[in-house]
C-alpha cells in the first residue's frame, strides 16, 4: 500500500513539475511580439498569462511563428510552428538543421516507465520532420522505431531525387538509427549542385 501511495505521489509531483508555467516570449505570424509572459504548452495551443495570478489567454499554434521558453537560467528553447503536410494540424518543433535545400526539425519526447519492483526506465526519442526550402509545410518522418517504424522507407522516399544518397542509406553508410542529421547535411551539400 505504501508503494502505491509513493508511486501516485511521484506521478502527481512529476506532472505538476512538467505543467508549470515558464517565462516565454511569443512571436506571432503577424509580426507582433508578446513578451514578459509565463505559459505552458497545451495540445494545440500555448496558454499564457502576464502575471502568476493573472487571467490566462490561449493562442492557437497556427497563429504563432516562434516561441522562446526559458526553462532555467542556462536552458532556453526555441520552438517554430508549422502546419503538417498530411493534415490540418500545426506542431511546435525545434530547428535541428537549416540547409539550402532541406530543413530538419524535431520534437524530443521523453518516456518514463516504472516496472515491477519499482524499477524506473527513462528513455527519449526524436520525432523528425523535414521541409524543403520552398515549402511552407512539414513532412512528418516519424520516429526511429524498429521493427515497426517506417522512418527508413520514408527517408528513402523523401530523398529519392538523390541517387547517391539513396545508395548510401541502402548500403548502411548512413544509419537511420543515428538520426537524420548526417543524411540532411549530405543532401544539402552533395545533391542538386
């Protein structure tokens, strides 16, 4: 019984810590800036307020160009907002690589699991998104998730216009398990010259 209570308290404490409002600066697609606010992510929006006890305002991802959140004195994250090519959904992503042909964005997701005997397993996984320089929407490439994931097939399809890169991926010179960063760098430097 004590273990169950401890686990419930741990989950509640963790949820409260993750849901806390953080100092933020919002740059809207209109060019307006909202500074000096505290806020947090919701599923399809960012909820913010000017003061800790102030009235909350929720702004849809579709209206935000960029969001800068100060998580601690040393940690500041910048998020960019794009519509997905496959749907009407907007996502908050972090810029990984800006290239002359293709840009790479990602969402780092953390997963926590507690198993038998209280053993806790923490892991993280990057969800990748690609955008060609002349496009306004993102292509969701997904996670590296063998054997069920489709990241390799999606990557081969997305970069099918560069045969040398496709060959390197098939020969495992570029391993999908290590991420798409080196693949995007190669594409931007070696393809379409």
